[in-house]
C-alpha cells in the first residue's frame, strides 16, 4: 500500500555501514511513503554510491541531494525539509531504522486525532550490530496534548515524529549553528505551538555507537545545552512561576549530571560528588533514573572512605 501524503527525510554522513538498513526500513513500510529524500552531507566512505543504487532502482521514490562540502546535520535536515512535497513528513538518521508499521500506525493515530499535527512513538535503543539494548519509553507515561513543559524539561524523548508539513510555516527549520541538541531546540519550538499524540508501540530503532553525534565531548554537550536553554528562555514567559521553576530545576539537574561525568573523567572525585549532590538537590526524581550515575556515586563515596 502506498501513501501519497508522507515524505521521509534520511540524513547521512559517512554512514555507509548502516545506510542500506535505514533505506530498506523505509522502503519496507506497510504504508510506503510518497517520496524518500536522502541528503548526504559530503560523505567520504562511499555512501553516495549506495544512494545512487537506490536512485537507479527506485527513481520515482528516491530523491537524492549531495552536499559538495560538509555542512552539518542541521543544514542537511533543512535542505531535506525544503524538498518535502508530502502533506506530512518524518525523519530518519542514516544509522537508524524504522520498524515496518511505523508510518501506518502513526497515520492511523493522526486520523483519529486530527487536532494533533505531531505524532510520535516509542522506540528501541540498538547497538552498533543492530541488536536491541532496551525499550526507551513505556506507555502511559509519555506526554500527550500540550507537551511543551515536558519537552523543554527534557522529561520525554520524541524521535522521528510524523509532522504536518504546515507546521514548518510557524516553527521554521533547524538552527544550523547547532550540531548538538538541534533536534531538542526544534522540538521546543514545535511543542510550544502544537499538541502531540503518543503511540505506545515501539516503531523505531535508534542506534548508539562510538561515531554518533552523542559521543562528542561532555564540554560540547554542556555548551550546546546551555545555549539552547538561554535561546528559548523567552518561551517560558507565559508560564506560571511554578512551571518555570520546575523546568529550570530539571535542566539544571541535567547540567549538573554532565558536569559530574566530566569531573569523574578528569579524575576529580570531589568535584564529581559536589555536582552529583547538586543534581540530587535540583531534581531528586531525575537522579533516581540515572542508574550509572548512582553507581558511580556510591563507588566514589566508597573509595573516599577507604582512604580516610
């Protein structure tokens, strides 16, 4: 079955090892998209040869765009968005995968909830070999309707949503100066204006590996996160004092966790414990979800006591 309403944007940079899996996962949808836009950000690993093969095989479906120089993930996504001709669009990184009913289930949910132009689903984390590590989120704890506070607080994850293309007129594209948290920045603006609906079925597989953007240094994560918070602070002006306070405390807890991890990597146990304590103080519930941080904290406390 083919839908002439959905465009899928695949962005890729040196992901030849996984790119076929990504493209095949979209071609294998029970509701095939109207078009698959593949934006290659000047890969040097032969990815463009893989894309060319799909263009030859599916000329009516695959629309490629090859950057002549590397421009970053935000620019790649924006150029893909500019090519969208469908009523809806969804995205996919070149190392991730859709599960077969991803578009079908999300379109069905969109039809049942026409007031929500943004549909998102549960997903699996997979390793570099494609094996499932864990299920990311469990129904019914995800945000529905007005998700702005939850998204700004980084309480919930929304990946590769099905979005009404009309939303782009209001929200715009991705900030091209960002190559970390650019998706979060965009989702903050998206959920400020539009309600969302959550599908509890896991319909995506998000791959974690050493070459992913998330593997960049903690310093870069802290800088990018801080920038996005400051940039979007004006969107909090119409919220209650309690809502603003809750968002800022949640985000401070995230920053303190990052600073704690950085201190631990630098071998500074005192700084690690200090930032961990701040994380607990700002958002105790968030801290309880960070199993590795809890383990590292207990180990650091034990090591300190051993030498007293």
